[in-house]
C-alpha cells in the first residue's frame, strides 16, 4: 500500500508549505490599501529606463552622418561623379553640384539613391550644358 504525502492547505510567497495555522497570521492580507504592482511607480521610472537609449542615439547620430557622407563621396568618386557634393542630415541626403550633362546628373542621383543608409535624396544639381 502506497502512502501519499498530504499537501498543505496554504503556500507562502516563496512556495514553501505553511503547515501550522499560526504561520498564517504573518502572511500579508490583500485589501484595498495593498497594491503590489504600483503602476504609477513604473510609469515614473520609465524615462529613466529610456535614458540610455536616448543617449546612445544622440551620441551615435553625428558619427552615422559622417560615415554616410564619407561613403557617398567615395561611391560618387568611384563612379566618376566627383563633381557632386553631398550634405547629410540624419539619413537624409542633399546632393548639389554642376553636372557636365543630364546623363551625369542622373547617374550621380542613381548612385546616391542606391547607397546603403540613404532614406531620402534631395537633388539640387544643374548642368553645364
């Protein structure tokens, strides 16, 4: 004949069995004055939790702009479009310059638009002919 352990009627917060009735007096009682999650505290500390992400974005922004500008200048020079000058704000690129002809302007625009990291391209170029 197998003997089964009797399960306790109550378990405390840590999963330990409460085997005597006098231990029940020490358990917290849930009433209207007891709030365990306290959502207002979570909301109050939310800006503090977001602070590292905002600081990282602020510190990395200028580096990303400089990298994108160097990358675009190198790609345009490699494509033979060294006349084009680019200005980067965030991931938005403005291309200026005096193109030798319309085909060169279109080629430079295609190179800049296909470059990785460019979100928006604003073309302000003219042609010599």
